C-alpha cells in the first residue's frame, strides 16, 4: 500500500524515545514543508484542475497538522525554533528529473514517498510510544498521510503511463529505503 521498500530501523525508535521534544519540533517543520511542497506543485501545474484541487486540500490539511503540533509544543512548554533539517528530503529531491513530464512524475512520487514514510512512522509512534497522548495524536494523523501518499501516486499517472510511473516509483522507493537504512545521528521525523 505505501510503496516503501524498507521498514524503519529500530534505531529510530530508540532515538525518538530519548528526544521526543526534538521529534515534535521537527514534526512541526515537516508539516510546514509538506504544505509548501503541495503549494509549489499547485503553482507549477496550475493548468491541471484535478491536481490543483488535490494540492489545495493537502495544503490546508498540512497547515492544520502544523497548528496541531504547535499546540502540543505550547501545552508542553517546548520552545519552537528553527532546526537544521535532516538530509532525507534533500537527498530525495536530488533524484528528481530536470525534464518534463518526468519531472512532474518524480516530484509527485517523491512527495508521495515522504508521506508514506510519515504514515509508517506515525503508525510506529501510535503503537509504541509510552506517552499515550502523543501515541493517540500520531494515530489520528495516520490515515491522512496514507491518503496523501495515494493522491500523489494517482496524480503522477496523469503525467505518464501507468508502467512508467510504476517503474519510477520502484526506483525512487529503493533509493528512499537506502537513505532510511543509512539514517542520521540526530532524531528527525525522517532520519
């Protein structure tokens, strides 16, 4: 369903348990960036009515999630500040083709893979966090991330035939898996 080629390593959950504050701060930034990605796609492909409608809905939903995470930070007295992002998104975006229409396909599929990884991790947090408030919160976001993933993959098929999209998704998912398995030293939503 999620097109992921590797599960999240156990190392990530251990990092999360030690730095929930950092995870929440990064999560707020991720929601803001996800809204920005959808807005950029809307601007780039405004002539595609179905994509424009879907991106508008995703922007609104991601900004709502951003406000929800900020509210949790505020309730817990955790200061929100700028963080250096993980290299995950940057490394995935380096794989995007420079030429249309494959560029549109790649941009949509990369966004879809990021949503898929978020969905998978929200499920892990829902099931394994001792902090029941946060576990419930992440469980509440699970379905929307899965829906966003499906939306991005479906829209990619509007730019190229099914076979092209399927093969490209497999290539990008393999690259995404390698990035996730490698990991990073600092905990981030996508480290």
